[in-house]
């Protein structure tokens, strides 16, 4: 019943998002996903979704599914080559993975029964959720650019003075370490979904043998962050320093809309902020930093893995923070909000698994309050934060540290605590 309810809610949300997207003149997630059954797929985690789905299969079934996916992709490539279709190199492959997942869904419905059918459908749903989540995020970003003509970057830039304008500092450091530092951080930033799939595969490695999913794994938190985060984008539209105070990612395309061409060498002057208009293309996807939130979730979920996985999770978090700042995609205060957001969502998921105990509910309530307080401060106290950085900077970091401390105290970084009640003491025999 829980899986059915979750599927119905997800379907309803996708339909609603499809309607909103169509009204704004852009394709919705359902349309975007359906067209990739035949047309060239956009770069995304299609094979990552297939890998997640295969955790429920035996090794023989995995080889068959992988061979089927590669075979279908080869057929598509040959057909596109024969008709001289102009397809970018990064869009040649992916249809086969989608066909393999849909094929497993058909097999589950027609050839499996009982628990075997349910387990296979869960695996297919998990893989398709990762793929559809990417499409949903892309649609959200398009909607933010179409429905939010003005952005609040001047407010965030003023608030960022409290932290010493870290994006400007990181941008100059990245310039000094180019091209090695640029290539490494660009790879880390672009392959965040791959890192998440690797961690999820480690957590789900025993599903096929145990015939059940663990109580909690990274994919749930990852998808929930991607579902809730864009809603905040609609409330707090921000495009980022490289767009609002720089040339944009194309080098020149953002200058005409920028407040000033200052990033990364000249910090923005302290002036009274106001909303500024921006183009109808650039996503308003900075507040909070979801790349930071996802990297934080990866870091948390690698804490109980082997040493190599723990090192990789730590590296990915540090490199993601450096990339988001160094490339000018985010302000420092975005990252603080992203970490608070991630730990609050992760705490809520783990508390749900434990049965909504008092400490978990308190953590979720506190994290939500701190996140809301940060947004309110960025919007209504930016001048005070810029004028008194030695007061507001430590306060922002203290708020972040308090949420981290509350999370660590409430939930161990490993698997969620068992919700089983403590055993009752055995009755003692009465004295004769």
C-alpha cells in the first residue's frame, strides 16, 4: 500500500508539473522522458538508472539486461548513421538503457508473481525515478526562468559579505590553478550523479541475495532533495555570481543582464540591494545550492562504508564546494543553506524510518527553522550583514554548526537506528 501510494503521488506530481510546463511553453518531464524511447536522449543518468535497477536481478539477468541495452543502442546508432542524423556525441547512447528498464517492467508484470514481481517492479521504479528525477529537475529549472523575471542576487551578494565573499576568493584561486584545477573540479561537478550511483550501488549490493531493500539508502534522500529544492528556487530566485556579476558561462552572454562585470576580481560594493531583471533562459537555481546538498548527502552516506568510499565521499564534498564557488555558480551563503537543507531532509527521512521519535522530530523542526531564518536574513537583513561581517558571519556559521551538531547527536551517520522496542524484562518467580 505504501509503494502504491508513493507511486500515485509521484504520478500526480509529474502530471501537475507537465501541465505547468506546457502552460509556460516548455515540454514537461513526461514528454521529455517519452520522446527518449525513440529520439536521441539528452545527457543524463540513463545507464545509472539501469545499474540501480539491476540490483534486484541475478548476475545472469544482469548480463542479459546489459547486453540488451547495448544491443538496442547499437541499432539506434546504426540507424542514425544511415539516415545521417545530426546527433551530438554525448547523445548517441542511452535509449537502450531505457528500453531495458521498460522491458524488465513488462517481464515483471507478465512473467513474475508475488514477492518476485514486487521486488522487480521496485527495482524498475528505482531506476526510472533516477532518470525521471533528472527530467523533473530540468523542467523545474525551465519554469523558474520563465516565471521569475527578476532575481535577488544583489541581496545575496550583500549577505555574502558576512562570509568574506568566498566565491570571489575561490574564483581567483581557481584561475591561478588552471588548467589542472579547472579540469578536476569540472569533472567532479559534472559527475555528481555518477558518484551518487556508486554509493547507492554499494548500499544496495545485497538486495538480490536478501530479496529486500535496506531500510534507508542514498537514492531516497537524493530524490527528495531534488523534489523539494526547486520549490525554494521559486521563492528565492538567484542566478549566481558569474551571471549577476560576471560574463556568464559563455564568456560574454551574461554581460548585458549583469548588475556589473565584477566577478571574480572585484568584490561587489556595499549598496542598497533591489531585485534586478534577468533573461528568460538562465535557471534561478542558486538558493539553496542543491549540488552542495547532494554532495553532503553523499558524504553522510559514505561514513559507514569502507575506507576508500569514505575518502571518496570526503573528496567529493570538498571538491564540490570548491567547484560551486570557484566557477561562480553559487555564493557562500548558498552553500550554508544547502548543507542545512540536506541535513534537515536526511534527518526527516531517517526519522520517518525510526517512527517519528521525539529527537528526530525536534531535529527536523530545528533544521527547518534555521533554514527559514537564513532565507529571511538574506532577504531582509543583507545590509546589516554586509556592514557587520564580524557579527553576522560567525552567527551564520554558528547556525550551520548547530544543525550539524544536532544531526550528529540525533542520528549516527550509518544506517538508521532500529525502531524495535526494547525487550521487556523477564518476570521473576515469586518467593515461596
